C-alpha cells in the first residue's frame, strides 16, 4: 500500500473523549470525499438519577451511519461494557463485521473473526496489554500515511496472574518502525506512580482472609477474572470453599471457562449448600460492589437474600474501586452492613485490596518512551484528564499533542495534526426500551414532573363552549400540609380554571387548543401562588 | 441541686446519629413522667436527586413537641446549617428560648441570650473549641446525676488564626471534676492522625498564590471565616486585592464583621471594579466549591457570570473538601474550568490547601485522655462512624460505650447506661414551601412519575354509562422513537380504554370510581406492553 495524492488519515472520537466510558472511535483513510473507516470500540455509559428511567446511554452514531457502507470493520479491544455495550443497540445501523478476541466474543455471543482478514488501507495488529479483564488488546493500525497505536485500556502489570504481561517488546519494535500517533488512555493521568499489580492484590487477599474467622463476603467487578481467580485462590489457601452470588458472577465465570480461565480450582458451592458450611469454611464472591440496589451484596445488607446472611464476626471485603457517582449508594450499603456488625475492609483502609486497571503517570511515561509517537492524542477521559495528558505528552518530548472533543475530526496525516471538521457527536438514551434523542421531550417532561409535580384538568363543553361537566382537577405529586388540605387546593384550582374559561371570547371557547392553553396557564399561575412551583398541566377538553 | 429519688438523666438524639448533618440532640432530666429537657442544636440536611423538589430536610420534632412546655432552652453550639438550619422551620413548634454566641446569633438574626440564664436541673458552661467556623462551643452540662460533655463539632487546632485555641485546660479540669458521659463528634473516626491546622493552610495559600501570574479564583465555604481571612491575607501578601463573589460570601463577611472579625484588611473591591484590575492584582473569593449550579463559580465556569471571566493562564483554588454526594457536580464544574484553560488546584493534588474541621483519631484520643468520661456516646456520624468511634472509646479504656440511633433514649444515670426507650425520629421534608412527612404521597408520586411517566385519560359518560365524548389519552414523559410514533401509541391506548369500559357491568359503569379504576388498570397494562414500565395514570370521568 502507498498513499495516493489527497489521501488523509483522520481520527474521530464520537465517544470517550469527554468522559470515561462510552468509547467510540473512528479512524478514516482516503480523500475527504471517499474515506474508508474502521470503528474501534462501541461502548455505553449508564444513566443516573439525573436521567430517571434511562438505564443505558449510547454514543450517537449519526455521522458514521451515513457512511455505513464504507466501514471496513468494528474492532472491539476488550469486553468492558464501556467498549462493547452499544453493539446490541447500534450494530443494526452500521452492519459492519465485528472483530474481537475469544473472551470478548463469548460475551458478545458473536462469532470471532480474525482481525487480519480486514481489507482496505488499514492493516491491524493486536498488541497484548494488561488491564482488569482478560484479553485487553492495543491496536497497531498501519496505513500508507503512517502507523497509529491505539492503546485501548491498559496498565503495565508485571504480574497480571491471568494472561501474558504487557508486550513491551512489540511496542518498542513499533516505536523503532515509527509511530505517527498514539491514541491513549487518560483515566489515571492525575495519579502519580504506578497502578500496582494484581499479584500484590492476591498476596494481600490471602493474608487478610487468613486473619478472619467468621463468614466472608468479597465483592469485585465480575469482569475482573484475575481478581475472581485471586479471591478464589486466597479462599482455598485458607481452607474456604467459594460460593458465587449474583448473576453476573455466574455469567463471567462461564465466559472465563470458555477460554480456559478459572481452571484448577475446586468446584463452586451453591448458595443453598454454602449455608450449611461452618462460618470459617466459606467465602461468598458477590456482585454489588457499587451499591447497585438489586445486586447480591445489597440484598445481603438488607437481610433479604434468600440464602446468604451476614452478622457479627463476619466480614465484607470490597476489592474494587468507587466509580464516581456511586459514592452515596456505596456508603449506604456499607452502613447497613456495619449495622449488622459486619467488619468492612476497603482499599481505603487496606491498601492493596484493589488496584486500578489504568495507567498512572509513570506507566504513561514508559509507554511514551517505548512508542515515541509524533503525535499524542489522549482519549478515555474527561476534559481535565485529556488536557493534563496532553501536557504530560509534551513534557515527554512528543512533538505534537492535541486533546480532541467527541466529534472533532483530527487529521493525523499528511501535514501537521489538526482538527479539520466537527461532526455531530451527541448521545442517545435507551428509554422504555426505545432509542431516543438525548434532548428528547419525554425525559425533559419526566424531570420536570419530578421536581414540580403534575396537575390534570378535564371538562366537558358543549358546542357553544358552555360547561356541561367539570372542571375536575387532579394532582400528582403536589404536597399538602397540616392546615392546608390538598382537596381544598384542588377546589381552588377548579375555581381558577372556571374563571379562566369565562374570560375567553366565544371564538376561543370553540377552539379546544385555546381552551386547554387558557386552563393550563391559569392552573400554573395558581399553583405557583400555592406551592411556589410550576407543575406540568395536562388539560383535556371533551366536546359533547 | 441534688438528685431526687426516681430522677434520671437521659440523652436522646433525634438527628445526627444516623448521618453527618441534621443535628438535633435532647437531654432530659427528672423522673420518666416529669422530665425537663434541653435541646442542643436544631439543624437541617439537604435534599438531593433522590428527593426531587425537596430542598431542605428537617428532623421530625414530634416527640419533643409533645413536651414543648418542658423545654428549658435550645442551645446552638455553632452556626453551621446542620446545627441551626431548622430553627426557622421548627422553632414555632417548640417555642423555647434560644441560646447562642454572637456570631451564631447574628446569622440567626435572633437576640442573644446568655446561657447561664437557664433555670432548672441543667447548669450549662460553654467550652471554647476549634472548628471551621467562628465560635464553636462545646457544652459542659452539669446535673445532679453527673456532668455531660457535649462536644459539638470540634478539632484541636493549635493555630486556628481566628478565635482562641481549644480550651484543653477547661476540659482537663472538667475531667478532674468527673465527666459522666461524653457525647462526641464521629465524622473523621476513620482518619488516622490529626486534621491539621488553619495556620498551615494560610502558609500553603500564600506560597501558592505567590507562584501564580494570572487571575485567581479561590473557593471555600463562606462560613469558614478563618479560611476567608487566610485567603484574603495570602492575596494581600502577594499584592492582590480581593473581590467577594456570591451572596453567601457577602452575608458571611457581614456576620464576621459584626463580631469584630475580618478587620485590618483592605476594603473589598466590587466585581465590576475588579474587571479593570490587571490579572495579577486581583483574587476572586467565590461561593460554589460544591458545584452548586447557581453559585458564583458555576456561572464563571459556564461563562455566564456578568462580571467575572477566567481563561488560559488563570487559576482556580478549591480550598474546601468534597461533601459526599457532590462528587459529580464538582467534577463537571472542574471540567468546564479546565476546558477554559484554567489551572485547578485542589487538596488532592496540593496537600494543605484544605484541612477538615473535625477530629481525626489522634485528636479523639487526646480528648478522651482529657475528659476521661465514664460513658462514651458517639454522635455526628453514620452507623459506621458511630460503631467505630465506640470501639475507639473502648480502646481508650472508657468503661461504657454505646452508639444510639436517632430516637434511642439513652439513660445515662443512674445505673448502667442503656437504651430505655425508642421514640419516633423520622425526617420532615420541606416540599413546595410546606413541611411534609418523609414518606408522604407527593414525593412518592413525583419519583414514580420521574421514572415511569404519566398517562391521563378523560372521557364523558351519560347517566347510563354510555360514552358521550372521549376517551382522550395524553402522555407526559412517555418516549417514542423512529418507527413508533407516540400519537399512534396514544390512539392504541384510547382503544384499550374503550375496550376496558365495555367490559364493565352497567352497575360499575354508574360508579365513577369503578370506571376510573378500570381505565387506569387497562392503560397500565397496555403501557407495560409498549414501554416495559408502569406509568402513573390519572383517569377522569365526567358525567353529562
């Protein structure tokens, strides 16, 4: 392959470059009017209390959907939801071949295709990295205009326990060959030093479990199979059998075994069996480290789990980090466990009980020394992370560093790297099972109702606009208090509605829309007087 | 005073003993049927996204309201909202005299009364402590059955900058005299060492500000007058004038000056003036360290502040902690500032830029060594904190330690300390300006609507239950998507409503309530089929 005149190599993040999560990266090659594309990762992020009812948030694929015929393939670097979770929702719109390694593929239930089958200007080679899930891959993307190293999520773990260590030789050789651009993980750019090794965690776990006498529950991310393995081996070393609690633990264990992991350990015991074991002979490996309300640990803390109960002398180990935004649910969960007398161990009070899967500053520096790119393109981070990462790259003598936002199309070659276009890069919300726009009406209405409540008013008018029945006013979410009865308020509001109707001209009274608007306005005004807020008003006029 | 037979001394927390915040403590003295009470603190906590529309949360005073005639006084230890914020909402129900020191009283706009005017079995002495606000007071509560040391919020700051140091001599003397029980702050019981001194913060601030060239915004809690003072002096030492931005900064500055604080500094410049200063001659002291959306810093970050703009080469200092639950808004705020090129400095990356106002483990140990109580009663904390604090007290050789929940009435004397009663101790929500119960209908309905949406259906029936007009179905917060039009869904739903009506007996059709229930059930079922969720349904039958 060689570059034709007019060819450009561009990088375009549509997700992951304003947030940690929702990774969706495009690489384009060719002249502006005829580019071929590869997609690297297609992940989700999750809704929270600011998006009530929305559980999943997807990157908006509108831009690349228009060019779906020019997508050569979708490459999934590893199986975390923020890298693969949008495939079931968006693949139909892109319909390009999916490329993933076996563990990832098993979790996607998609047939594996080999990455080297890709046709077109992109030549892909996987580079083995270490992370907090099996089979984390970096990508060497060779093109006629140069090679891009797309790291995906990584760290440098000298003792990852499962799978090989980071293939630094491959990265060095790529550096010798010449790396045009490195698109790199920014998650821990504010953390000095190194993330630490899974091997250390295993040692810490074995020692800690050895000191505990009662029942033990341990929580970790189910996808962190090395961690599961460590907890299981630490339990076995202390003569405890392991019981998996929570559906995603069972699902991940199956995925791990499908690729030959989690072998050579004793069979798991079921939660019904485990109840008959002596307290110091069992360890429950649980989902729910983030305080998720329906997960195993939440039910144990609430005392509602059908088979697992913890109390005084028992212990709970959180071998996991706190995902930002989950602080309050985790705190509530821990208070409930403490209240049962359960001793709690977290990475905060027991260093080494968890390590991050993302590179800290010293690891980033080593990666830059190995790869020696011409251009640094930080991704996988919030604005703060990306900007700081670009600074770090400049300190490491990288000639060019830029921190594009989602939707910024960066020309990597030829010429100086720069943003040459901005394309739409919003989010889509999965709401009631439907894929809806980020700023759609439905969520806006629900949020408004959550803070302000709802009033409904219905009345029947004859053809001349005279009231035949009603108005009836109902309230949803409007407070009353001692001395101010809600029924009384609704009577007041019905009076206001009637008065508003009377003020209308007979023409307007013939117009359902005009009547509904007048009622709505009158009720909003009256509600503001009573409650100092403006509820949503749904007015219905029936003609008889 | 001497104890009569049957006299008991009890402690009853109605707030602050399940959470950090909302402090509301009762001390009772006398026989069970005729106790006299003092109230120590009457604070609030704040609503969050789990309580949409609820801004303020109050402790439920129901128990003590019944005994309002037996309240000798309400003593406010210091002016933080979690200690005084419920006074405007609940004082009417208790109507007891308020006791506070001048700074606290100024902020309450209540007349100061001297604590030693209290009549009855309680003899109160204030003990000067250090905290993160002027005039933090501990209380020595002497009774015929013994003395209680109620610490309020405190730390041991050898160099508090404003106000005297912790009066350890007074505490030691009280210990010599004999302390029956100590009711003590648990906030930082999981933190080793000491909280650190305001004096250190001042030094760190002066040096950091000296290194910065552009405009500086600094954020702190406005009530932390010592911190304001430090920032102001650090600015002046570096030849910068100070501009206060945000209403609570101006309010707190006025309160501070009313008691002789914040003196000997240059006059503040207004935000309009400050815009004309060279960048390196001004420092903006701002509200909004918690990411509050309408505070000064949020408006600066959004670029919507009328007079203050920050950009590249400028800096923002967060001289404050992250209050749990505010992580996400603070992160969003910081990303927006970083995106403008503003350099950020927080306590995380610049140790000493903030210190806590609550005692860490070493300080707690010293307090136990000074006071030597018979009974330790941890308060001001979540369950985890209280339980750990009780352990720490036992390690410090305190003979008895118990961790009551809100509503647990603890007999401190005579006899062994124990919980002798449980009284209701819920929360009240200020909702639409009305004081409402915690588990009231209105909030429940709004939360349900937030996640599930609302459907309304109205129809007009004649006296025989035949449809004269409608049904009309409207939706609020129900999503549609490409290929599934919402109007189409509403037509479907109207059909379902009609079908449901037809299935009713003629008796039921005469009954508005029965019709409304049938419509509601039919629409919920249909909605579940379409959206996999159950909206609230408001059905209205009009008879013509």
